[in-house]
């Protein structure tokens, strides 16, 4: 599943713009990565400035190398960076392997949690995936205690496949299969 995209295409939802990450996002990106409400279920610890920089660069690289990746999420009303979401392939050491299968992910600044923005954004990028790549299978992994993300995944068509362990933590593997 590859299509040539040098960078993330711009997509819109009612309240957001999904766009490529910009260098100007870096300070807000670092602040998000240091917020306990953000990192609780994504790594379990605050990201350093260096780790945030590496992740930001990784997003641009995925688009240019594999044709999909994460978008920066901008709030339409204010123009501010409020999170990131998209599809990636992180070559995770996970059983069963999901290598080569686009993996959905999302994370937002804490003041937009609980407002339906994640569902809006995830529905938009999975629709984009279906449009660009045709019917396909995507997956996501979610901490069993992350009820909010499990709800988002379910609303966007993801269903639990199995429970596994990733980096010594219980993890739920979900899939969305638009082939059926």
C-alpha cells in the first residue's frame, strides 16, 4: 500500500485542518509531548525535546518514503496546533506482527479531549485512506485502560482482534477492514 506523496495532503473536517507538520509547530509539539494527559497512554512518560524533534522529523520521512504518515492537526477557529493523527508503519516488535499494515494513531492536547475532535479526525483520515488506497486493512493498538481511544476506534470502524503485550504492557490490537 504505497502511493507517492512527498508530504501529507491537506484534508479538512468541520473543525480541523489535517496538514503537514511545520517547524513552527515544534514548541507546541514539545508541550503536547510533555503533558501527562497526552503521554499517559503513549509511552507512559514525557518526551524529551530531542525525542519530540525526532518524532516530528519521522512524520515527514514516512510521507516521502511510504506514501502515508501522520498529519499535524490544526484547529480551524484559532489556527493553533492541537495534535497529530494518521497512519504509520513503525516496524513494531509485536506478536502478532503488524509490520507492513498501516497503523492508525492519534493524540491531542488535553484541552480538546472529550469534544469529539478525535473521532472527526480519525474518520476523515480513514476515509482518505479508502479513497487513495482502495479497500484495505488498517490496525491500531490501544492500552486497555484508554477508554476514550477505544471509543474513538469503535466509532471509526475498528474492532478488537486480540489482546497482546507491547513493551511489557497489555495492549489491544484492533483492525478496520474495508475489504468486506
